[in-house]
C-alpha cells in the first residue's frame, strides 16, 4: 500500500503486510527522504516500538526531510525514531552484524540513499573486480535481509531502502529484485506533483497510485489517482 509513505492517518495494516524488505526509488529532488522519514513516523505511530533511521549526517543536515503539517518535532513518536549516521557500507555492515543483539529489535529500519554508501572506486579496488560495487551491494543486501528475517521470528520488523534513479525504474533493479520483497517507484505527473506506484505488479484499469507534493516545505498527501500505464518488469 503506497500510502505507508504518506501522512494519511491510517495505520491499521502497517505492520501486517508481510513485506520484510522494501525499496522506494525515484528521481532526484522528488522528496524521497521526506517519504521514508514519514514511513518512519507511520511505523512508530502504528506500534509501541522504536525505528532506526540510517543515513549520511552531512547529507541529511544539508537537506532535512519535510514533515507533514501538524507533526510536532518534539513528540514522543519522533523521539522513538533513532538516528544512526554512517559514512559508507562498512557502517551498515557493522550495524546489521550486531542486529541480533537488539532486544527487542526495532519495528522498522530505514536506510536512506542506500546505493550512495557504495563508492565505485573503493569497491572495485577492494574486490579487484570491475563489478566490485555490485558484489559489495549484494553482500550487504544479503546481510541486511538475513538480519531482518531473523528478527521477524520474534516480532514484526521491516527494512526500507531508498535510492535515486533517472528514467522509469531503479538503476540497480537487477540487484534489488533478488533481495527486496516490494519495490515502489516515484514519477512526476508533469504538474508539480508526484505519484507512487508498486513496480512489477500486474495491473488493471482499477490500479491506484498515491499522489503527493512538496508545498511550502511540507509533505502533502493529495489522494489516490488512477494508473493507466503498463507494468515494468
């Protein structure tokens, strides 16, 4: 359900989707960080647990997420979102290598701009392979998913990744499809708003899109729209 990224005020089915690893990918400046932070807010609101938000501190401070109107930055829900700052994939690996020690585990873990933590040159040098970045990403994705699946044996726990792409689908779709349960993509509507849809799901005329915009530095939910496009595989 695409609304999980937006301030819709409905959380009944949030932790019951069965999707352990999710990806949200969209074009530059489409509000991805705001959407995944709203996902963190929704996740914390739907449960009594904590949420971990992993990101690069410098990037977040230079472009913080936009909140929906009415959200109090000092509220208990926001305080249950724990910020974890890492600089590269080693920080992600260290966190998930010790994930089993969290008791209880967070109800959600978000990694903003996941692919940006993997430097092409460093990965090629480390693995002595022109596809070193792919190898590094696959290893970290496997570690992350295994950690999340183990946590789900005790209680609901989701991992959400975000990434940036140009065009109609994620730039590393061939990697993500192996490790991610559900993929959501963002596209502009040509009029200043954006649409979120699920990728790779068979569609009919009744298929829906979630519509949103960034207005006056707020994340604004604009409702549901019809999706007339064909599915991307």
